[in-house]
């Protein structure tokens, strides 16, 4: 074994569809209603596309407003 040789790094890549399933329990491979296989037709990676497409379809491209912060008193009974 050569001590000067660079170490090989084995990277484990997980598809984003599998990550969505693992983290959010979202299955984008099968239809949630009928169970049929779904086909991904596009992936939006640029902000312009995420606003232009809904605007073109007459839908809102703005994110919904956030709810105000609720501060709870830890000593108040629920």
C-alpha cells in the first residue's frame, strides 16, 4: 500500500425523490390517489421558473404570509 496515494472517498448518493420520502414521507413515485406510477416531467431549479409558470397559469406565485409568532407562558395552565 502506497502511503502517498490519495485516499478514495466513497460517497453514497441518494436520489432527491428518496430523500423526500425519507424526510417528509412524500412519495413522488406513485400517485397518492390511485397508486399508479408517476413520471417526473420537469424540475424547477431557477427562481424565475418558479414564478413565471404559476403566473402564466393565472395562479399566485407568491408564498403565503407567515403566521405571527405566538409566545406561550410556560407557567400558564393549558
